[in-house]
C-alpha cells in the first residue's frame, strides 16, 4: 500500500517542482528584461539601474545556475556586466549593448518556457 501511495504522489511532486522552477525562471528573466527596457527608454545613461540589475542578477544566479544551462548563466552575466560598463563609461554603444542583452535574455527565457513542445 505504501508503494502505491508513493507511486501516485511522486509524479505530482515532480510536476510541481517542474512548474515551480519554470515559473521562477520566467519571472526572474522577465524582471530583468523589463528593467532593461526601462533603461532603453531613458534618454540618459542609467548607471543606478544598471548596477541594481547586476546586483539582483548576482543574487538570482545561484538558483538559476541549477535551472538553466551554465553557458546561458555565464553569458547573461557577461551581458549585464557590459551594460554596467557601458553605462559607467557613457559609451556610444550603450543602446546597442542594452538591446543585445535584452535579446539574449529574451531568447533564454523563451527557450525555457514550459510547453508541450519543450516536454516532448
């Protein structure tokens, strides 16, 4: 009887963990994308928001390193570091760096979304 109960409950636990990790990943990456879009719409170099975005990523990356591919986590970190550098140096490529970071993070987020296609 214990085996039957375990066999019934275990798939639901696995499904809950999968959905929870997908929701966390989506919310975290969407928050980063929204912050980048705010910075893109600003006419000035937004060093404060760039630094906050990078600091938030430093906190979130520990869990995201478990949920995402390590290459993606490293690439996002490099992109955000480039955003901070471009904002601090008031680089001419600031908007391009923001656009590139937003595009990469959007690609990772869309690739990790839970769908029937990604399951099968």
